[in-house]
């Protein structure tokens, strides 16, 4: 096994400059990166020849980006890896849940294979971390958890992961509390929740039960909150109250949180202050058919915002590729972030907070000591990669190529 080698001729964002045309541009340079024990040990300019006995892998000018983080996913529900299957036309959420309750037990035998097919698409797109929600309910018990765990364990040399025990059919509605507690003992790492008012019809009781399970398991929380408007907004308020009461600061994520985009900007701004103070994350899938959380304002106020692809090609929708760069492209287009600084800074939302350059044009990534998890894109700079959804020629995870290939030179030591 190679412990140390050089990545040669890697393109890195260098800074910003104003061109003769008066337009702000991102500039890049070619560098060599020494990789040792899965981390970046040295960064040198490629202007001088590299004299080393270590093996080399030639990136041939490909742009390096920090690998991507997929923060909202459903590995257990996908039809990926199977022949074309029709999805269910849109209906009310409760109708979908009833359909899923019948379908899921018929699919548990292929959970591992379908999950792996989905993971392969994520890795191909550049993701080396996945947070997946897994259905826990009386209809399937822990079977989906078993299949997803098996898939993720086999891929543990290609990515890191989190598993959310997700009461898709309702925590109280299906009396899933005991199953949720068991899931937390058998591999789930976060406690999930779902519309305590809209699905469980018991806002206070559902939230308290979810938090109780989290505290017992010493686990973080990630709740799906689709409930809109005043109802959803009040749910967020109560959830933050209980978070503070339990001392669960910096351990809560709210997925979707559509209500933040339904209320007035003043109300949303006030709530953003509290979300920031409590270290609450917001996960969004960047929907195109409804209001969504006001990402620019949330980000400006210090709220951590991350993107997720959600489910793709399943009973809910035939769309999706699992490509996080495609999801980011939708976000920047939605908010018309067309200047170079905005494009480069948007990487934050799919990399776990990393950007190649800070707002002043100083290199923020990579730095010596960073994990060598890298996406190699056919692009001149990160702004172009985001705007044009540039092809990814290779993906590296902790110093190991997990998708595509780079040209290897020299002998393996």
C-alpha cells in the first residue's frame, strides 16, 4: 500500500483579479501535492521540476475541489440499479405514506443492492460523505436499516456516512418509539422525526418523544419538517425551545423547513438569529415548486445550511442523478449568484463548509494537513465548475482514487 506519493500538475484556485474588460475573474495555478497517510502533506508550485523518488499520479491540469457532502438522502427507497419502474403520481403526503407502507416490505430483499447503486452515483459525482435517512416503522421493522448498513459498511473505504433512524410513517401515529430506540442500538447514528403536527397530529407529544429518544441515545437529531406557514413556523419555535431545554445545542438539523420561506422576511430573520445561536443546521433540497428557506439570509446570519439530493428515482419521483454539483448549480441559479465571488463561496453548501478561496481571494483550500478527499474536474476554476457542472474525471477519498483514474508514474513503494 502506498503511504506517500505526489499528485502532480493539479490546478488550484489562486485568487481573484479584475481583467482588462473590467470583469472580476478567478485565476488558478498548477501545483504538486504530496499525499501522505491520506492527508495533504505539502503543496508546491509546478513552476519548478519535481525531484522525488516517490510515486506520482498526474492530474494533467484537472481542477481540484474539496469532495462533496450529501446531507439528505434515502438510500433505502431508491429504484437505482433496477430496470425502469414507474413512480406514483403526486398525491397528498398521507396517501404516499400509505403506498410506501405497502411497497417497502416488498423491496427489503434488495435494499443493499439498490443502496450500493445509489452510492456509486453519489461517488461518481464527487460525494465522499452521505447522511441517509432509513425508514423505521412497524411495516418493515429494522430490515431497511440492516440493508443500508451492509451497503455502507462495504463502501466504508470510499466514503464516510451517517444513518438517521427515520419514522417515515409517523413516530406516534404508528407507535414506532420502541423500534426507533432499537434502531439507535443497531447502527443508526441520528434520531429522525417527521411533521409532528401534520402526520402525528400531536405536535408537542411527538417533539418531546423524539427528543427523549435522542437524549437517551446521546444522538443528534435531524427532523423532516414539511408543514408550511404558521404551523411549520411554530413547530420550529417549539423544537428550538425543547433543544435548549435538553441542552442539545449544535446537535439539531431541520430538513426542508419550508415554513421559513412561507412567513415574512422579518419573522424568518428573527428565527434565523435563534437558529444561529443554538447551532441549528438547515438542510434543503432546493425545491423548484414551492417556497424554500431563504438561504442567503440564513447564511449571512451564521446558520449552517447544507444541500441534499433527497431521494431520487423512487416511488416519489423519476428524476435525479445524485450529483451534488447539479444541486448546487440549481441553488446558484435560483439566487442569481453570477459573480465569481458568489460562485466560489457557494461551494460551502456542498462541501461541509469548505471553499477554495475566501471572499478576499486568499486560498482557503487546500491547506497542508487537510484530508486528501478531492474531486478532479475538467475546469479552469471552481466558478466555472459550478456554473457549467463540469465533468468529474476522478474522485479521491483519503488519498485513494475511488472513481475514475489519474495517470500513475513511477514504481509503487
